């Protein structure tokens, strides 16, 4: 008899992971804006205030500099703070505590003081929220040594990655994509809602996953673009092109081994990244693949958000976002196929 | 069997909204499994399957719903 599937949204899976970690370890606490009674603007801390109380589930004032700084201090003093900073766009005011303090804590102290903190933040646009609420900024964080950066594409990975992040002795930026969160008003991609076991399990940081295996071309994506790639793979298969979809899952450290193994088989690569184009994750993935010495059958390509601020109007924003159709077109060109 | 927004899911007479369907049209669901999440006044609530069977979704996400409303069918 098959087990009953237990479908969770990423929001629920994150709340569940936090609940497990808080139950197992009294030093784990959660802080951020509207994470208490509301359960998080993106539903990431649902039910935690009722279960663990206001001492361990702390609503903070709208002062990112203060509460991120407090979390770095808490981590140095032996706690394991999980902090939600609503939008990745808001990190500017507190970057010093992140890249000069948290990221360098272990290194500067010769390993004597660690910084076991997790920063949860939402990324991504596509729902008309303007240029200060729609960015991804993956590579802004992945560029900094001392920070690990993860981004799940589905609820199973969200729970496992968050438990790994909380157990990690160094700071982890846990990004979650608004289009996958399961909050309704953001329009959830159904593929992100998957079976999530009740039990405790972890998904290791630094390991990519093959979301769909294939032999002819590698489509490497992260977060929502994994789902665009999976959709494109269905169309391509109808045209006789068997695409492999690689879900990066961790942005830093990048799983270059899994990437090399995939492109070593397919010898064709498209990277799909909804962050800005220049100096982005897409460039890092293509450079890493090339350094591995692939005998390419086609020049690698990237599909990204262009180097412009995100427009407020959906009419202007939507044509700029990566899509399954753009992936299919790019792949067809690699195989010298004409548009269907 | 109809999947109905229970009369006691929230206290007053306001409208909620379907946030997410956790299963897709035509999928087999088991009795008791959460089928959908409904948001009311920024709080998320689960709608469990009243029976086992194949799901037919009648109300799409982001659509306002009232208590007592039929949102899906299970056959």
C-alpha cells in the first residue's frame, strides 16, 4: 500500500522545520518583523508563537540594523538565532553586521567564536511590487566568503535545507522565492507543493539535485527557474530533445561537481537565473562548467533578468522575466531547429 | 461529495480567499488529507478532504469564498 501523500507549501515546510529545531534545541530562537502573532508575512513561522512563547519567537521593530546586529551577538554568545528579514531588498542597511561581522566571525577568531545564525528572506518578482520588493540578489550574497546561500525549489528541500542551515555553525542565508511560497496572493507554482515527510531529515548544503534526468542538454536553474526549466523540458521532449534539469539548490558553495557531471554527459548548457545578468550566478555557473574542460557541442547560454531595475508595471516587468518559452527557443537554436 | 468551507472555520461573516490547492484537478486524495489552504484575515487554514476519491476543483486560487460555499467535489 502506498503512503498517503502529505502535501505542504514551502511556507508550511519552513514553519515545520523551525518547530522541529526549536523543540530539539533550546538555543534556537526566531526573530523578525511580524513573525509572532501573524506567523510571518510569507507564512514561515506559523504556529510558533503559540508553541514556544514570546521569549523565543520575537517580533522586532522595523529596525533591520538593530535586530540583525542583535542576532550576530546572540550567535557569538552561544544561541542559534533564526532571523527573518522580510525582503532581500531590505538588507542594505544591515550589511555591515552580515558581511563584516557574521561572515568573518569564525575566520577572525581562529575558529574560537562561530556564528550559527540563519537569515531567512524572500526573493523574486513577477507580481507587480516594484523595484525595491522584487529583486533576487543571489550573487550579491554568494560573492562573500563566509556566507552560505541556499534557495529551495520545493517544500521537501525547504524543510531539509532549513534544518541543515540551523545546524550549521556558520551563517546561512536561506532565501525563499515568493512565486513558490504558497501564499495565494503571490500565485504559487504547483510544482513547489510536494510530499514532505513528518520526520526529521536534512538536505545537505552544497548539493545540487537532478530534477529531471536527460541526455541532450543541461538546463541549470534555481528556485522558480527550476520549474520554468521543467516546463521547457516537456516541450523539448516532444521535439526529440531530452533535457536534464539541474536544480542548484545551494548558490554558495556551488555544487560544481554535479554541474561538471551533468554537462560532461550532455555537452550543452543553458543557465536560467531570475537575478540581474552581469556578474550573476549564471556567469559563475557557465565559467565553472567551462573550467571543467567540456568539449561543447554548442556555446553555453544564459537566460536572466536584464541589468535594469525591476519596473512596477506588470506590462513592463513580465516580458523581462525568464520563461519556459525563452528556454525552449534558446535550446532550439542550439540544436539548429527552427521555431515550431 | 462536496468539499465545503465549514461554518465554524472563522467567527464572523466575512470573506476568505483560497490561497493554494495542495492537489491538482483529477488527483486521488485520501480522507483527512489537507486539500487546500484558505486565508482569512491574514491567517491560513487548511481544508481537509471529507472523503477519499478524485478531486474536482471548482474554485480557483485567489478567489474570495464564504462559509458554507462548495469549493470542490470528490467522486
